[in-house]
């Protein structure tokens, strides 16, 4: 009987640990998913919106790693306040390169917010971007140095700068 009681206590302790991890998003993320690093191979992927997010992260310099705001602030899209999309932050937005950008609690949260931004644009529900906008039009609104941003994003995606987000993503 004592042997079974010990096993039950072990299972109870394991269940408690799983519960505590589920209450802490960053602990759960670290426990269940590989870390997102400056290496693009570690970035989320899966559909064409994720491809856009990966291209934007490259254009914004997330892959440049420590010492660069997008990486240091877990913000691969260099997103500004208002683009949190329900993701946890790690304090107030910080001023970098002429604008305030969000400091996300995790890189996964930063990528989720970026996905939300471009999913909404591709679905036609964004207040700023539209699926019929060309990459040139998107870049002129999104980036301070639109020329480099457009070249980087469209080069990564292998598309013409005059093509549209909707052309690339398709119907959502």
C-alpha cells in the first residue's frame, strides 16, 4: 500500500508542476518550444503570413542579434504601441531609431503580434494596410527607410515590389 501512496504523491507533484507551468506563459514557452534566437531557422513558420513575418523580421534586423532593438526587445517587426495584439510586454515601449517600439516579454509573443498585424492586413480588416496594397505602398507606411525595407522583404519572399500582399498570401 505504501508503494502506491508514494506513486500517487509523485503524480500529484507532477500535476502541480504542470499546472504552475501552464500559469506562466514564458515558462511554458521555454518548456514546450525551442527558443527563438537570431537564427532564422528558429523563427515560426507554417503559412504565407508567417513567410511575410520572417521577411519583415529580416528587414528589421531581428537576425542581427544582441545590441539591436528588434532582438533586444523581442520585437521582430519593430512594432509600435497599439500593435501588442494581446501579447505580454516587459515594460513600457522604448524609443529607438526615431520611434517608440514595444518591448515584448518573449520573442514568441513578438512574432505572434507581427503575425496578427499581417494576417489582419491580408484579411482586409486592418485600419492601415489592405491586401490590394503593393509592397511599395506597405513599405512606405511601415518603414522609415522604405527602399531598403522593400528590397529586403520582397527579396526574401522572391516577389516583385509592385505585387500585392494579397497576391502573395491569397484569400484568407
